[in-house]
């Protein structure tokens, strides 16, 4: 009897063991299959795009970027075959994207790629695992009003300079920024009336340690692959000037842009008949001949806008530069800087005064950039040179081209108007004080309404 019970127990234990081993084997097989699929999804997005629920239809999705971004082979020569990552209802799905129409030179126009921005949400149309359209969904971001902004389409030198001030302090340097995705012309942002909110949003998302060129291609904003994945996030020097020009000459979005080679842009403007171009930027006295509104393309593939020459010979400029942060990270972006030999120069002091006063968030991250005259005034190579507006391009009714930098800044930042308004307000307050005491409840004699109406 004891032997029979023992044998039965052994058989039961063996049976349970076999069942457990079988169950574990099944789990292991499923797990290996799942891991194998995940590995395949990383290397080939088509498998993930094969999820039946997302192959065809219209979906709300967050754009996550290009599959295997920064890795070998993910470059401009293979961009027609890229796969793109999206988040749909918590699932990461990869698709190919419709590349658009082909021009006479056999190049696509990439209409969807030029609208996609990492971290933004879209309504996408998918046909057979290919995104055929993408419409950006409204965001909850609060509207941003620049400290200075010009009037779209007002063709004056003063208005051009006001537009040039618009992105300052809120636009970081992105190599290829404001160029299109395929890196051949102007982006949507540089052909937009008003300051692109993408620039402001990206600036706000970064800190003093932002760098435009992390040397790890997989985690860099620099276009190592030869195409501009982060075209929307900020601007480079020519993209910044191109945006300012577009907002000066146009009143609607989406027309032909002005972005081009930094070394060629000054001459290109002269070739359009908008002004005069020269390599001779020195006067007979040896002084540099630069006026407010002049645009200078230099040999070192950079472009900047003159805000005038100070009495001590230093030059105040507006530009978009990858100058270093206070932690030595390059990428400061749109700013007012100085060309001079010492921080004691007038241009440097003016730049520091205005950047610290009107752009404290930027100034917390970045010091004022004192640029080298030997580099920033070198116009020897190629089409480098100085462009100056004539009436064929922009009028100068205000006479700003003959002003000194300190007076230029007062005009651009409307400081004289602010002073006048303060004086008017003070006079109004004085007149209210000496007036008769208003009757209680008499809205016409309410002092707050009187002051508001006067202001």
C-alpha cells in the first residue's frame, strides 16, 4: 500500500513537472519571438508598420523622427527611402512618406517632410503603410509677442531693422535652420509672416547647455546626414537674414524665399536691383564704411546686419551666430553683438545694455559676443562684400542710415516713444490731481477712466 501511494505521488510530480516545463517552453518561445520581432522593428520599420490597425486610414499621431537617425546610411543620398517614426495611441509605428513631385532636375519637393517637426502632433493620412498627408494639430502654447517687430511689407530700412531685431533673444542657432528639409532653399518658417513660434518653443525647451553640434550624430541637431531634420527649430546666419528680408518685402506666407549661401547673399540682393554691392568697405580715411541696414557677407561663410559704426570705430551688428554659452556650449543664435578689439568699446557696451535689459533669459545663458574685426570684416574671398540699400530696394524716410548705433537702438526699441508716453502720462496725472473731485458713481469723472482715456 505504501509503495502504491509513493508510486502515485511520483507519477503526479512527474506529470506536473512535465506540464510546467512545457508551459515555460511555450513562454520562452513567445518571448523569443517577441524579442526577435522587436529587433526586426528597430532594423526595419516596415514590420512595425505592418500592424493591421494602422496600415490605412486617418490617425492622430506624434512625430518622433527618422528611424535610425544619425546612423550610417541615413543620409541625403538615401533620403528617398527613409522610414519615419510616429506615436499612435501609445504604439510606435513606422511608415514611409510620400516624397512629393519631381522637378526638371529629378529632385523631389518633400512637402510632408517640410512640415514634420519632432514632438508635434499631426493628423496623418496613411495608404498602404505610406503617409500621404500630414496636418499639424493646434497646440496649447501661449502666443508670444516679440519685444520688437516690423510691419509686414513696409519697405523701409527702419522696418527691415525692426524685423531683424524680432527673433533676437528667442531663436537658437541651428545649422541649416530656416533652410528647407532637403537643404536647397527656404523653409516654411523663413517664408512665414511673423516670428515662427517653433523658434520660441525650441528656445524655451533648452538651457545653457544646449549645443547645436553634439559630435554624437544620433543625438545631435547638426545635419550630419546632409539634410535638415531640425530645419524648424531655429535659424542659421543666412536663414535669419532671409526671414528678416521676407517679412520686410511680403505680407503673406509661402511665397519665394530669400535664404541662400551666406557668402553670396549680399551680392545676390544687389543682383536683384535692390541696392549696391562692393568689396571696398574702407573709406579713404581708413575708417570702415558701414551704415545701419548694410548687409555684409564675409569670407568665413557668415552674414550679418550692420546697426552702425560707433565714434570709437567699433561696429554694432545683428546676426545669428553659434557663439558660446556661459558653459562654453556653442549655439547662442540671434543676438546683438559687437565688432571690436576690447570689451571697453562702445558697441560692446551697447550690446550688453540692450541684451541684458530686453532679453534677460537669453543673457542668463549667453555672454555678449565680441567678434574679431579681422574675421568679420574680411570680404576678400568669392562674392563676400557689403550690400547697401538704395531707394530701388528700401526707402529711408527716417534717415536711420545716417544715425549712430545708440540712436538706432532707441528708434528700434521705441525708447523715445516710451519716454514721450511717460511724460504725457505724468502730465495727465497732474491735470487729474488739480481737477475737481469727481462725484461718486459718475463714470465720466472716474479718475481711472480719465487716465486711461488720456493714455
